[in-house]
């Protein structure tokens, strides 16, 4: 909505194809990016300071709480790990860690390495 410059009614209309269920399309997705990839099991380890937040505002309807340890709780998701989902994980910073799948853990770790390099000059000043 923040990019709309002008809005006006027309006689054009859109009809969903017969038998199409948008809920089914987005059931295994996070966000609005359509990805036809397979759903995977994702395990996130959440810092104890954020666990209540995750409990009261689940990231996805498939969220299940697994186990708690010293200072963390693991949550399981069954979804397609889209770009939107990766951005959400990254927005949690040091409070959420991808445990599995390994490819997603590596992808998030690489993005964090790149971000740290951007701030290297600050590290040199410390």
C-alpha cells in the first residue's frame, strides 16, 4: 500500500480460477513470495529472552515447541523456507539460530558474515 500513487475503480475484475484455493497455496509459505519448492522441517533455537514472544506470536501456523535447554527453546516449522522466512530469521539477530536444515543454516551464517564485514571498521576502533 505504501507504493500506491493513484487508485480508482474500473470495470475490470479478476476471478480466481475454478477450484483454486489461495489458502492451500500459502499454507506452507511464509510471507507473500510464491515458491513451489518442497516444504521442509526447520528447527529454530530461540534465546530465552525471546521465547515468550515466539509463543504468543508464532512465526507460522506450523510452529511447534520442541524442547527447552539452558537459556533456549527449540521450535519446529514445516514450511517452504522462502526469502521472506530468511529475512524474518535475520531480523531476530542473535536471538534465533537455525539448527536445521544445514543448507539454511549455512545461508543465514553467510549473510551474517557479510553483515559483520560491513561493520569491520567499527570493530577496529573498539
